[in-house]
């Protein structure tokens, strides 16, 4: 039994699982920075091999189930320090039991794994709840290169679906957005469209424990499909950038975002005013409120912090 | 934007907050309109200081009321600041809050200004502006004012996701006493119309699991002789599946006030059950009476709102909708009010102890749901695991079963884990002690986690009472200390 050290990617984890079967059983799985050599076990650094990772990926999908494949990926997004070993044990059990693994709720291996999944789904629900956008004006001179927002005004209930961007235009739009905030754009032409009517971005900061912003990206990109969105995961320096139904996750550092406008401060004050007055004071129950809004989410919630603070600089 | 809008929002939110309905669930809509979507299970965006979820912008369109309902802060005689929105103001406010992901949508109610139809026209104007000019595709909950005309109700339903007419008070006598300008038939006529239109658009879903598996959108559930609106008016009654989702996609709800009059819990829940079975409402909301105005016929201004009672009524309401209970079952020979110390499910189980203990490995889903401490999710997990492996006592906790209540009522692989005596008093005291106070002698069952074989096989030589006759509830801090010392939290 040996300790494995991998590079922290999902393919790397699948490669380790492959080694667990074909090289030596795993005693522990660690990422590069976090390993402390132990007397009990030797260690081996695993280089990610896509062929091996693919084999394991297909094996999970066929021998266990599609649902379990998605669960394994979601569990990997977690911040649990033991997640790799828990995933490994679950996969090993899964290869033995097949599709019924996820029904064996009493088994400690399955129970541990499902506890991680529960935390992930709770947190991705919180992403839908606690993300608060601020309207930020684009820097001058950028607007000419951006495509027009969708102008359809159909009835909300029976209106036409937004025109599906072809992949190249959509990706280019995201590139344009990435370009405006100073990131290197991926390959692709930026279409020279007419000047945009509205020159605003919706920017949000959030700090989840687990790496779940990508799980919420589809919801926001569908809901605000004609707005330019940046959802910034502060702790990981990543952001979801979305526009016209397409979204990407890219590295992001916060210095590039300009200050919020005075009008934005007005809307924040209105929201806080509403939030304060909608509570019935005779029924005040701070403990109940604290149960629902843990402390770690409060620093980015507009209604709880003082709205005049410039939270972007924090 | 100006101070004016700030003041208006404050006044109109202050007026609207006593309308407790806050859910944004029931409608699913993606890829429509210019901005927005509706999430089927609803999303709570934040929680206010009273612990309630905030998911909608809940405001009155105006709080200038011509009615004089005794309990309402906006009643005509009350000295309270008045304000009104302009439709454009309200629409802009909604859109700007929505863009910033503060809210899921709009909850729009109103005081009765001039007449019900006048107010309804203004509400319709705001909602149409929001839907058409702004292309808003989020969630809208519109309150219907009793006495509104059927045409206006129909048009509001075409732009709103959820409609509600407040029944206000559980009985007609109370309604007449506290809100004489609202008449019972003016409340039930819109309710009937909404239910009928939902049937015609094949969209009627009952509350919770009450009508699961049954066809609701048929002529037999159609109510009375109300006018049929819309294209099928000339064709007589028929169900048009293509129109599903066009009218009030998220269904109908209502609200009643608890504690204003002197109705018993039994009459409140019987009324709710009738509302569910007749109108197939999605939900009935209960609002504990908060004395915001002084009135000789209502409880005193200084009296505390009946929050505990409201909590028990909500628990009973859940039992009606999701657990297959009827209101007759909830109230035994005992009395007309729910037990304030224990939840209704436990009191029902104690009254019907002959059906327990239930073996979890062989019971049906409906019987599993009846065990206190087992809810829908735990029951489904038990069923799922049962197909492949026996469910053991240690597994139950991992499945989310609340063992401090459930262990008295179930058998696991033939063994009983609820102590030595199986009678209502012992079990009741056991549960109360664990919930409210703590006597360490309670945990000295002698046999630990191995469970006890039921009487009939082998009884202990000396019967152990299992509870201390002199226990009393402990204060909160001490209780938590003792519970954690015993490893219970």
C-alpha cells in the first residue's frame, strides 16, 4: 500500500484510481502541496494520463451508473480534505456492487460519500440564493467590440426562445468579455458589431467552500441571458463569465473591476430598506435567521453589510 | 431615483408584510421573455430578521383602503402613512432588484382603493407592463381582491404565476365580525373561477401528495355553474391541453388569520381540509394574529402572538397534504385543539398505539410515513435500500430518521429499541424529556444498543420505569449542556 500524490485535477484522480488497481493499493491520496511523507507508506507521484483516466471514466459509467459518474465528479468538487479516499472507496465498492451502490444508504462508505454529495448540493443551492450582482459600467472604448444584446420583446410566457448563438459567435462574445477585463482571449475572431446600447456588466462576488460556481452557471446564464455576467469566486480566483446563453469559467483577479456607481449604491440602499422593513418585529427570531444564513456567506450579502461600503476592494 | 421611492417602498413593504405567503415555487419557465426564468422548486434569496424567507418583492400597490377590517394596519380608520406606486415605478423597481438577483419575482397585493375593480385594473396594468414592455419572465404572485369581476380575474391570471384570494378568517361568523365589507360569496366565487380555469387548461394539481395518481382535470372536479372564461366559453366545458401553463401556472393559495377570533384548531383544520378537497388549493397559509391596531373586538394590543399554536397548525397542515392524514384523525376524542407540547404526528401515534411498532423492513410506504421521525425522504431511502439489503438500526440514523422519536414506534429486524415499556404514558414522557428536559436515568435502559426483545419472549426480572416521575423542563442553556454531555447533540 502506498501513498499517491496527484496534481489536483479530476483526470489526475481517475489516473490514481487506475493505479490503485494496476500498480499498488492506495493508502492515501494527496495533492502536491499537502503531502507529508510518512514512515508507514512509500509514496508515488502520479502524472495524469488521459488514456488511463478515460478507461476509469468509462468503467464507472458502464459498471456502476451514469448517475454515479456525475456524483463522483460532484464529490470531487468538494473541499473535504479526505475526499479522494472517500471517492476511491466508493468507486471500489461500486465496481463490486454495480448500480445498486447508491441505494445502500447504511453502508459507511456510501454514507460518507453521500454526506459529501449533500454538502455539495446544499452549497450549489446557496449559489442560486446568495449571489448578489452589482451593476458596473464598462470602461470606455470597449463597447464597440461587443455584440448587441438581444432585442426581442416577446410576451414572457409565449415569447420566442432567444436565438441560439452559433458556437463561434458565442465563444467570441465570451472572449470579447474576457478581453475587456484584461484576460488573454482564446483563439477566435471578435466580431466587429455595432456599438452596444447598454454598457453595463453584472458583477457578483461569492465565496463558496466547495468549488461549485460552475454548477450554478447555467441557471444564471439562462436567467440573465441578455446581460453580461461575471460571478467571481473570491477564494479561488476563478469566475464564471456568461453572455447570451454561453458561459465559461476562467481565472480572474479582482483588480480589473471598476468601482460601483452612485446609482448602484441607491439600489443597494433600497434593497436594504426593503429587507429591514419586511420583517415582523413581534416575531423576531435571530437564531432561525442565523441557521439559514451562516456567517461565512454574510460578507457578500448586500442586505446585511452596510450598502455604502465598497465591497469590491475587500 | 429619489427619497420618495425610498419612503414609498418602506410604507408599502411595512403594509404588505403580514401577508405571509412567500413561496416562489410551482412554475418552471426557461428561455422565455427578455429577462428571467422561473425555477420549479422556488429559490429563497435571504431570510428576514423574523426568520421568514424573502424570495419575492412583496409590496402593496397602494395602501389607501376604503374598507375597515378590524385586524388590518391599513384599515380606513387607522392613522398610518399612505402611499401608492405608479405602474412604471413598480416595474422598474422589480426589474432592477431582479437583475441583481435579490428576488425571484413580485408579490403584488393591494388595499381596496375606490372599488375592487378599480384596484384590479391598476394591478393588471402594472403586471402587463412588467410582462410585455420589460419582457419579464420571472415569478409573479398576484393577490385577488374579493369582489373582483371575472373578466379582470381572468386577465390577471394570464400574466401571473400564482393567484390567491385570502379567506382571512376560518368561519363566516368571524369574517362578518371582523371584516364586514368582505362577504363570503365574494371570496369563494373567485376561488371557484380559478379552480375551474385551471381544470380547463389541464393545469390543476392538488396540494402535496393528496391527489397523487388521481386525475384532477376532469368534469367531476368542476365546481358549480360559474361562468367559463376564455375560448372554451362557447364550446361548453372542455379541457384544452394546449393552454396548460398560460393561466396561473403555480396554482392557487389562500391565507387565514389564527388567533383573532375564538375558533378551535379543529375548526381551522376542517376548513383547510375542505379548501384542499374542494378547490384543490396548493396551500393554505396561517398567519398568527399580530395586534397592530387596537380594537375592542380583537385580542389586546399587548398580547403575544400565538406563534406556538401557529407552528402546530402548520405541522398538522403538512400532515394533511403530504402524509395522507385527515383532520378527523388528527383530533381524537381528546379535544378540539392540538397538543402544544408534542407535534400532531406523535400525538396521533400515541392515540393509535395498537398499530405500532411497525417493522421497517416490511411496511408499506404509507405506513412508514406514519411513524413519527420518518418523513418522505427517509421513507424513500428505506424503501430503496430494502430491495438490496436489510435495513438495520444503525442504518436508520444515516438515512435521516429522527431516532429520538422514531425508536418508540418501530421494529428493526424484529427488535424493539424503545425501552422496556410500550404504553402511551411512558413513551410520551420519554419523548417530552428528550425534547424539553433531561433526566440521565432515562438513558439507563440496561441493554444498550442491542435492543430489547418484546414481552412474550423474555421479560426483565424487575420492571424499570424508564422515566423519573419528578422531572421538569430545564431552562434552555442547561438543557443544551446536558444534552451535549450525554452525546445527544
